[in-house]
C-alpha cells in the first residue's frame, strides 16, 4: 500500500482521481486556481456519472510544496501533455531522488517523455478510457464537481522493468479498490497505441466541428473518424503492433456510447488553448513517415488544429 499520493494537475482528470483516491490514502493535489483550491479545501471534490466518488484531498498551490514526498510515495502527473516539460523541470529541481511517477495522460510518447526528462525509469504509464468534464461551480457549499459521461474500463497501467511492474500491479489493485477498475499490462505499449489511435481519430474531429463524440457518430463526420482510424491501424501494423481484427469495432464502441462527452481537445480549441495534437496525430504521422505508410487524413487534421492554435496565439 502506498503511503501518500500526490497529484499534479487540477483539471477534470486530476480532480476526479483525487475524489476517488483520497477516501483510501492520503492524497495531496496541486491546484493553482485559487477559487478551485478554496472550494476543494472547504467542500471537497465529487465525481459523478459513470464514476462515483467523493473525497477531501489536501490542497497545495505549487509543485514545490510536494518536496517532502519520499521515494516510496506516488506522484501522478495529470496535466495536459503540453505541460510535461515544465512539470518535469520543477520536479527535477526539488528532488534528489524523484518518487515513483505515474503518467496519467493521453498520448503516445507522454510516458517516455517523462522518463527522459526526469532521467529515471521509475515511471508507470496509464491508459485511461474515461472522459471527464469539470462542471461550473454550483453555489456556496458545493464541492468541485466532475462529471464522467464516458467510461470504458478496464483502464491499464504498466511500464518497463521488474520494479515498475511490481508497482503497477499494486497500483492496479489500489485504483480498483478506489472505484477505478484498472488492470496491470505487461505490454503497456500495445495499450497505449490502442487508446492513442482512437483518440487521434475522434478528438480532432470533435475539436474541428466542436461537437460531442456521440453526436459526431450520427453525422457525416463518422466517415472522417473511420478514415483516421484506418490510417492509424495501418501505421501500427507496419510497426509490428497487431491490434486484432476486432480493434476498429472496439475503438468505435465508446464513441458510439459517448453521448454528450466533449473531448478535451475540443475544449482546448474552444478556449483558445494549445492542444495535445503533438502527442497524438503528429506522433502517428511521424511513425507513418518512418515506415512509409500514407496518413493524409491525419496530416490534414493536424493543419486544421494548428490553424486554430495560430488564430488564438
């Protein structure tokens, strides 16, 4: 059992995690937004919908305040992948020996990026198949609330080496007890690609059209999503990653059940923020070029998302 958990990132994913874990183990979350920090401190955090939990994590305002964490504690990085470099730079400055780190993020290379930037292999990678939305404040006395409209367990955790495998097995058991059904995967790269290809198909289309996945699957955009899936599958196959004959059907199923879930990339575009296109579609295109597989639809959506980012600076 882990002594303490630290969570860096107080968006929908980080807060939902804190709501689940803080009932079972001492949990500290870094929250830079003062209003959100105060509300969590006073009233706690609640996750509803397809996940359910309420907790009262300890709140700190900066990563530096995690400096007393020890090597046997856990630190979850639950920020956007665009913040990985800054987070790792700060962690490296405050720790002689970084605690075990868990990449609680989307993307193909996010976990490997953390390993390289921190110079440690004590990093577990999670593959998460739930979508969470931070709800607007609901008056005085209400906790910070996260709604989960899309959840397709099991979620997966794994990494490289015997030590990280042991950590990941224990973490899978702990998260399952906390209400997030999680399994250890000895081949986390396989799970990463399964999730990333699906995200790279649905998320940018939702961002361009600014519509939920469930709605898109009933629209002409479905054919665009399927083309992105087909290209991603071709790239993975060329890399020797066999996803199985039923993968495309399995990848589409959560989108068909997505209802009103709006992927975070769509939220980023609508808010004028940088997106995670670098960790998704650009990674697929880079591998496509390496193995000589065409990925023109991915290239097109990258340019469209980049145009949104350029427009908003």
